[in-house]
């Protein structure tokens, strides 16, 4: 079953670290914190369903660079004494101008060593080879270098490796959100299933049964390309030039461990929280 994911004292606590990939960007859900759900929430819910008593904290915030994840999430994660940790970090650095990959991977290696030293089950991810446009082609070599080192570190530390790079299912454009850099709801569900499979956790998440994607006509493809560049690429590079990110005003979705309900999942928990907050405000004297 999933008992091996518990700590020596029986504690069941899943802590997720990272950026938009782990926060859940692309999988919209207005009922949950930051308006997203994502693969990590789904994994937490399946853990609780398979073995009641699991707690879950998600410290990930979109746009965070590796150094920010170390500064803002690492010590918090260690203090929570997790029995299961997931980490994806460095993807935003790869897309930054002038990133020194040797320095980046050195810092990533130190982060992995700290997390592995907790004795928790550690899950690492390679980055996907997103073939969206020639605009981003120069970053593919960095991604390949990153993935090679992640695989080496997973083997070195006995971590569970989710080799996102190799997943053919993501060749379908419907697995991606409109920005083509983040997974869609279907993409997050599929990744949750891959993580659960690697951990040996039972689930009933099944791949989307789609008809083959429709072949786009040239004019239609050109129109979509122009819209994508206008809506996503230009704003992305504009933010880089201004030194601002989409995560600047956001907080982690689940900063403190929450006990995941076996039935109803995190949405049920969030609804209960909102009702409690509303009742507390109504009780306050005017």
C-alpha cells in the first residue's frame, strides 16, 4: 500500500515545493486558493483516500526562481518534518537571460541534498521539452543539461524520478494551457497519475480518451500563432525586462499542513474554511 511513505513515527505529511508547475497553474478552479488546483492537490487527495490521516502543504508559487525557492520555501519545508517531498525548481531560471547553468545546477544539487537528508521520500522531476516555437528554441540545450543532472541526482540520492521529459502524452496540444508553457487540466490529471504510479498509490485517474487532434489549416495555425505571441510571449518578455513576475503578489496555496478529507477532497476543506471565516466575521462586534 502506501505505508512506506509515512515517517518512522507514523506521520503522513506531504510537502510540495516549487513554482507554477507545482502550484497548479493551467488547471483553473475558482473554489481553491489562487484559483488553481493542479497535480499536487490531486496526489494529496489520492494519498488521503488510500490511507486516511495524510496532511498536505503546498509552498509553490508561480514564477519563483531556484534561489527564491531556497530562500522562501526550504526552511519552512524542513520545519514541517515531511514524510513525502516533491520538488520541481529551476524551470524559470532556464528561461531567464544570462543564466549560468553550472551555478544553477550547483544550487539545485545543494537543495536536493538538504531535502534528501530529511529521510523523507523525495520526488524529483525532469523538465518537459516544450516545442512551442522557434522563439524558445535557444533554451532547449539548457533544459537537456538540467534533465541530465536531475536524473543523476535522483539516482545518487535514491529519489523517485518522474521523467516528465519522456512522456509522449504531452505531444497532444490539448494537454497544454493557452500559454503553451503550463499544463491544462488534462495535463495536470495525467501527471498526477504518473506520480501516484511511481509511488505505488492506488487511484482511478485515467488518461483522457480523445479523438486524434484535428489538423489545423495554415491560415488557422497562423492566426493562433499571432494570438499566442500577442497574449503570452510579448507579456512574458515584457515582465522579464521590467523585473516583475506573476507571483509577486501571491502567497502559497496551502502554506501550513492541512488534513486532507478522505471524501470531498480539498474543495470540501476550503468550503468549510470559508464558512468558518464568514461566521467569525459575523460574530465580531461592529
